C-alpha cells in the first residue's frame, strides 16, 4: 500500500540569519518587473518591498527600482549585426537621450544581491523583465566577446507570482540568464505563489499572506542570499 501524500513539510528547512556584523553594509537591489500602473497594486512588488525591509533590518543597504517608472528603449539587436557592436555603454543608451537604462546598469553593477520580482504572464516573466533581460546583453557580451567580466561575486534571487503554473519555467529561464551574466544563486533562490484557476486576483493578497510556504520561502531567500553574499565578500578580502 503506497504511503499517503502529505505534501511539503513546513519548517524543516528554516535558515537563520547570519551574524549582523557579516551582513552590515551588504548592498541589495530590488527590481520590480510588474506593469501595474500604481505602486502597491502588484503582489510581487509588495513581497519584494517586504523583503527589502527585512534586508534593511539585517543592516543592509537597499535600493528599489520599478522598471515601469523608467523610460527604457527596446534592444535594437546590434549583436545580430556584429557581436562587436553590442558594447557597454549600450548603444541605445548613447543613441536616445531620454533612455534611462543606465540607472539600471549602475544599480546592478553596484549591488551585492539582486532580487528580481515578476508576475507570470502566459507562462513567462513579464514584458518589462524581458526588455531588461535583452538590454543586459551589453553587459554579458563584455565577457563573451571582449573578455571583460563586469559581473562577479554577486548573488541573485527571484520572487514569482501568478495564476498559471509557470513558476519553474520562469525561474529556469531567468536563473539561466543570470548565470550567463555571472551571478550566483543561493540555496533558496525563489519565493513564489500560484493562485487558483478562477484567476480572481482580488483575493490574492490575503491568500499570499496566509500561505506559510510562500512566507517561509521569502525568509529563506533572504537569509540564504545573505549567507552566500557575506561568504563571497569574506573570501574576496
């Protein structure tokens, strides 16, 4: 007789915070990829802000960016013409005076930990996140084409929220992308939540708040990323 299915056990994988002297001064960047018009409407963004608050409490320096608030032009595919044309600074940043992608570049290059939050859109990350991914190609290409590794000793984590079961697909795509950039993933690299098939988003936040697994994953994402970032900083001294 098969054993009963009891689901995931809660609380067995708790990760405690490192000592404060190890986390003080770690720079954490939170990027929201939600397209919701007003701050506070997005559940993924609300979880991201909660995470940033906890990082602050641990002595970290935090920065928050909403891709929705920035004027970012599409990648124009310079790499497709010739890989050597995909340069940093990005050609689009120099071509369009009102392009604000350089703010994102500067923040990413300055951080120790990057937490990216995205809703699920048709089994994928949001269009804003895709634009971010494509524009970051100018950073990745500095190593693959010019031998200049611009991103190293950095940690990345994801917050993924949606009403279709695409978490692993979205996470797989994004973690692969960040690995190519040079980021490292912590022991727990994803906090997530998937809603019911009725797609009634008006009740999402209450359900997210009550979901002990989402909250546990968020806490473990924070603590495991701090452990990895602090260990990396110690090893680089």
